[in-house]
C-alpha cells in the first residue's frame, strides 16, 4: 500500500512533493552526470576492479605476491564520481604555516557501481571533465580501504561512500 498525503498543500522540493519523497538515486545521478538544466559536477576516474579468484601473469607462487604488476586480473571501468578530502582526525597536526592533511579521500559512487575493498581508483589527466574522455593518462592511484553503502529506510542502497588512500606504488 502506497502512503498518500492528506495535505494538498505539501511543499515542492526538487520537482517532487514532500509527501512523495525524493528519489535520491536520481538526484545523485543528476549531480554526478548533470541533466538538461545542470552541468555535471562529477569528474571522470577509472576504477580498477580486481578479480580476486584469478591470478595475473605477475603472480609469483613462491613469494605469494604480484611481481612487476598486480597479483590478480582486473577490469578497468571509466566512471564519474565526486571526491572530497577525508575529514581531519585527531592525529593530524595544525602547524603555524598551515594544516597537514592525510592522503585519504572519500569518493561517492552511484548505487550500480561494483566496488570492493582492494580495488583501486585512478585519477585522470584530462582537461575537460564534462565529456567522456577517449584519451587519458593516469595521474594518481588510490586504494579502496572501505566501502560504505548509504541506505534508505527500505534498505536499498542509494549510493556508496568509499574511503580511499593514496598509493605511491606505480607499475
């Protein structure tokens, strides 16, 4: 049974009524990808999704690690996201010349994105993030440390907040 408001004067909010609620998935999509009236606020990244059940050509059975590359096979996925610095912690120190920040960021992804701890996010070297890039280079690599699904009252995931940490290893 669908809930109906007995108040016909419900306020308009993002083209829906308060009684109808907000489609958070659609609103998030509009923020990241834009729509007819708003420019996209997200930027393009590549998610490297590892298949932990399949070893790559870099796997070394003796040392039980990847040598010269990742230990598992992977698939690269070009996707839009929103990124913010991870909130400061008590371990960070304020200096006279400024703040020392950690190398952790929170990335926000749509509910359809396949993510797991151990995957990686690559920032891209592109000038224009409004169009889908066809040629790009990786600039920074971040390891996914935590995947937090944000859920509504019905339990459906609306979007993911993903804590990532800078990884200086390049191969």
